[in-house]
C-alpha cells in the first residue's frame, strides 16, 4: 500500500480515538473532574514522550544524515521546534473565539467561552498531531510511524472524554457532546496527509517536519493541557498521569519502533 495512504489512514485512526474516549459520556457514565484531570495528564505525558522519542531525536538523526555535523543538526532541530510552536501560537491568537458567546453576558458566558476555547484548543492541536503521524510515516517506514500513531491515538482518548464531559456539564445533549468530541479528531487525517506528502517528496524536509510537529505539540502541552489539569487543584493526580503516559509512550516507541 502507498505510504501516503498508510500515513493518512493511520492519522485518521488516531483521530477517531477522540470518539472512542467520549463513549463513556455518551452512555451516561459519570467521570469525576479529578479522574478527567488525571487522564489529561496522561495525554500530556504521551505527547511529551512522543515529541522527544518519536520526533526530536529522529529529527536530529535525520538532519545529521542529510546536512552533516552535530551542530548543524541541532540548529535545524531548534529552528523546527521554534517554528512549530510559533505557528500554533499564531493560530491560537488568530481564532475568533468571540462568536461563541456573542450577545451573552455574565458568568454563564464566561464559562461557555472557556469550554469552547478548550474545544477549539483540542481541535487546533489535533492538526499538528496529524502532521506528526504523517511525518513519522513519511520516511517510508511503517515501523517508524506506527508507535507514534498508537501513542497519539492513546492520548486522544482522554481528550475526547474531556470535551464531551465539559459540554454535557454546560447542558448540551450527550449525542451532541459525543459528535463534537469526535469531530475534534477528524482534522488529524488532514494533517497526516499534509505531513506524509511533504516529507515523501523530499527527505531534506524530514528533519524540519519532525521537529516542527514536536514544537507544535510542546506548545499545546504547556499552553493548554497542563494548565487545564492544574486549574481545579488535582495537580498531583495529573502529574502522576503525566509520568505514566510518558513511560508508556517510551515503551511503545522502544518496542515497536
């Protein structure tokens, strides 16, 4: 099967895990905020581990092979990470959040704004996650891309649950909450197609693509996920989840990669 198609399908599978994660909310199972924060911490740990073991380290190795020299490869990786973080930061600033609360006032509007901002944040960062999966397959090796696809899929599940629970808490129906959670992951195959197509054209782009995706993910971890897990006083559970997520993704990368 064509590697572009494999990378796109793998990113689609990872994206659909947001819907799998939202299933407990659809069937009425109550998830406490404490558990939700622990699961989001787990997602952050998976993303941190994937950023380094599946993206930055392979990016450094690829840059050294393509351009030669340890210093050159480090500079390329640094630029790629900075560009990835800056791109997601720019998207975050450019999104028109106001239309979600137009015409409303008071504390209810503020709560609604936070929830939809969170939904948008999940959607925004799912795109570079898709790019990351696609780039992982872009080298032409399924073995290189599969651990990343599995890891991204695993961390998408608690994010989908978080979106669904948040929307149900604001009075949305379970069906609507589930569909919104599922839709946040459907941007991943678009990113996957873009990533795998770009680096398949030229291996020179591979280190840039890998480190760009890592920078985008690291920005989201610091700017969106970790603050969200610490906002309700459950930082100990969130940190424990983060450590377990990091270890699990590392094991996946070592054993499957």
